């Protein structure tokens, strides 16, 4: 596959990958049931002081070695979700970053919810006010 076609397919996948930043209820169930796009990502961002949810945290997900990242913001509950990057993509090959103005990132943790190949990856971003 040539580089232009590969980049084009990744760009199309990136557009399809973003889902509304609502990692709860019916949308999360639909995301988990979507086996066509591979292992999904979901999580939350919190302020370390009182573990208050943070709205508007920019989540950046990028398949290692690919030029185009996918962005999604956390909702009012501090939650987000992303479809997988493809059926054969190992979630460990997806780089995740969290950022919000006025805060320092203290910790970004990730864990697979099971050992299955298409199991979701949970992300937790913990921030401290500057």
C-alpha cells in the first residue's frame, strides 16, 4: 500500500473514530458493542483536589507512526470516548495525551478492561491547577 493511500485511509478512519464525548449510558454500550472498529478508548479527566470532573480537557489519540491525530474533548462529567483505530490495531500502539489550559497533568493511566484483543482501554487523566 503506498504512503498516500495509507495516510488517506488513516485520515478517513480518524474522522469516523471520533464519537460524542459521552462515555456513559447508551453511547458507551454502543461503543463497546462496535466490533468493526477494533478496541475502543474511554475515560475521564479529574482535578486532583476533590477529584472534581474536568470539562473541556482535550484528548489527543494518535496511532504511532501515523501523521494525523484524533481529538475529542471531555464532556461536563469529565468523560470522553473514542472508537477503535481498526480491527487489527493494538491499542498499545495508540498514543494518548490529555491537556487543558490552567492545569498541569499529574498522571495519565491506561488499562485494558479485559485480555480480549478487542477489549476497551480505559484512560484516566489526573490534573492539578497551576
